[in-house]
C-alpha cells in the first residue's frame, strides 16, 4: 500500500512511461494530476545511473548466422563526432554507469579511451573484504553495492563482475550460505586478478575452497573398487564446458569448426573422467575435511590418482604429484585454441554487444593469444581490445543486430551512481527476487542466463542471441520496473535512498534536465519524440517540486525503450 503522498504523482507518470515505451511520435502528453499505483505494465525497458563518492582503494590488491554489418577500419579510438556523447557511451560500457563528472573528466582533457583504460589498469584494487560491513549475506551485498557504485577502479570492478558470470559460484543453493566471508573473498580474488593472466586466474579459481565446495572438487579421491569411491567429475566438466573451451571446437572468430557439416565436440565423457582423476586429492589446507578459508586448497597425495591420464589429446604421465598433475592439466586447457575466442565472446557480450561480428571476436581473440609482447592470456590487454575495438567505439544506428539488453542489476547501479544511491540489503532476498540477479547468487553454475539464449520471436528468427532476455520474464519486467519506480520516487521503498540535491539546479530549466539525463543515461539516444514528451510533462506539471521533477524523469528515462538496450 503506497502512502497517500504518492498518489498525486503516480498516474501521469504511468501514462507517460507507457507512451515512451511505445516509442511513437504521437505519444500523448499526460495531464492528469494523479498517478495510479499500478505501474506494472512497463516492461523490459528499465535501467539506472549514478555519481560516485570514491571509496579508498586497497593497497594490494542451430540458427543461421546473420550477415555481419560492414566493419569500420580498426584505426581511430575517439570517434570524431560529439565527444561527450562518445564518452558517455563508452563509460556505460566500461563502468557501472556513466556520470557527468566521469564524462567531463574524459572529455575536458587530452585523455583518449586507451589512456583512460591504461590509467584504470594501474589503479590498485578496491577489495570488498577490506570495507567494514555487516556479517552475513546482507553485509556482502552492502559492500558490493558500495564498491561497485563508488570505487575509483570502475573498470576493474566491472571486469570482476563479468568474470563472476564466467567462473560462477553462488550461495543460492545454500551450500555456501554459511560461508559469506569466503564468498566475498572469492569475489576479491576476481577483483585482484581482473587484469592479470588468465592462466594464473585458472589456477587460483581451481584451488579456491569456495569453488572446491561449490563444484565438489574438495575431497575428491582416487577410485577405490573396494569402497566404490570414484573421482568427482563436477569441476572437471565445468572448467572445460563453462569456464574455458565450451562444447564445440571454434575458429578464431568464434564460429564453430565443422566436420561433414556438423560441429566438432571439444571433449568427450572420457576426457571428463580423465581430468577428474587429475583433480583428485585436494582439500582444506589444515586438515582433509576441515574448512580453512584463509588459504587455497592443499594437496593430500595419499588420495591422489598417480596413474597416467589422457584428455584433450594429451597425456599426463604417471607418477606425478597432485601439484604437477594439476599444472600439466591447466596448461593443456589454457593452451587449447578455443580459449581465446571463448573468452573474447564472453567479455564482448558482458561489456558491449550480444551478437559481435566474427571479425570483432577474431581481433580480441588474437590479443588474448598474444598481447603484442608474446604473452598469452593477458586480461588487461584483452579488455582494452574489447573496449577500443571500432565495433565498440563507433555507433551503429543502422545495424539492428548491435547492442545488448541491459542487465537489471546494472540499471540499479547506474541509478545509484547518478543519484548518490545507498541501499539497505537487510532484506537481500528482495533484490534477488525483484531483479532475478544479485552478485554471486545465480540459480546455477550456468549463470543468470546462457550466452546462446534465443528468445522466441524475431530475435530467434533472425539467428541472433539475447542472453539477458532469459531473466526478462513477465514477472521480472514488472518487479524490476516497480523497483526502479520505488527507488526513483523514494517515497515508499525502505531498501534504498537517493540524494538528488546536486541536480536540483537543473530542474529550473526543463530542457537542461532532459539533456542531462539523456546524456548520462542513454548517451544522447533518446528520440526527438521522447524528449518532447518528457519536456512537455515537466512544463505541464507545474505543481511538482524540483526534486519531484528530477525523480519523475529518472524513472521515466530509466524505463524508456531507448534506455532498455545499450547501443
């Protein structure tokens, strides 16, 4: 039940929101003085934005492939057009949401995109565990929201979030529920390793105890016919299928290799069984079954299978220690030709577009294979290649295949960065239930959505994928829109508070307010019809205070069609 103070503003905003979603030039300007409390119909078109108060960084830290649109020459980094527009667009890809101050810093100096990335690569990591917070899951969520929306090392934090959707652990199935500090430490592992070498990250993830618990490599033992013990195959399967090489062999551009017209599997069940033998004999560092989250897992040779193993076309000889077996196996996987295009596509999808052109994947995969100095797996060089590629930096208004549906979580972080948002996650389950997304809380090891998810309809018919649509259900569209509504209006949501005082001067000039939100939220992609409708709304509702105007427009732009898709 909404407080009475809300009703006077609900109905016109609902009508306006629906008109913006329709994206028709003749969208009506609402004139009713009331707003209905039922704004459930505004669908998958909602996203947020915010302005940072910096946190001190830690010192250490089977559908046909559509024809690709013509590609620009990979030369320029700064598109020659509107620098502020280009900066906002870039920052919406590379951070948890563009802000006016970040846009100004990027455009009012001689810094170009590559130099901005280089500076971000040099910032020390802001580690989540180093920030004082409450015990338990709500505390973990609190510090994630604070760091993600306020920390200076935005690119590193976004990279960690992307990696958390690759090397997935989750406290959702309850196996890690009682170990929230260790879950935070796992996220910090991704933060610290975000720009490091992928081979080293593979090693750290493999021996991380929360991962060992989540995918049951911990306590996996060699086969014993007398007791019926067999090596656990869970991690062995997922490190290949989900973390590194995928299900089918790939060309450098991410396209599947074919044999008689059919994709070639990357591995067999025999490969899984053999790799599982390699991974036997690891458990907690202090004792075989004791939980010690302060250290990586430790090898216990008496439980390790020392026989020869064969997987992925390679032989691991007999007689090696658990540590030697592990290093041989990780080297084999790391050097598989699939890893480069597999990781390239994952990062492109998380940062830029759901359906990258094959040449885009090829260019990024080439950098993964060699950063220019003979190093394979340099993640700093890889993310730089992702974000400075011409397919990322050049707007593509005539390419209907370009772009990605914004993730619900990133809508809220953007809102918080624009409006100095703070969240109280005591009821942490509400965020997860409303958005179907929360950090390290996916329902399965397959993340919140599959990279190849194709919603029924025009997207599937065109041979495209749209991963985020997997969590864009009728229910989640309603709950996400309602969550944005509650947070933006700030009158009946106890989970979050916004401070829009810095924006109040803009409310005196309606065109300036629309210009501001158009820039920081959509990188000037609001249509003329939408802008006119928003301005008319402000001109008509003279009874609104400056803060009410700002909050109403935040909600309306965040739930507009133009903001729903990052392009």
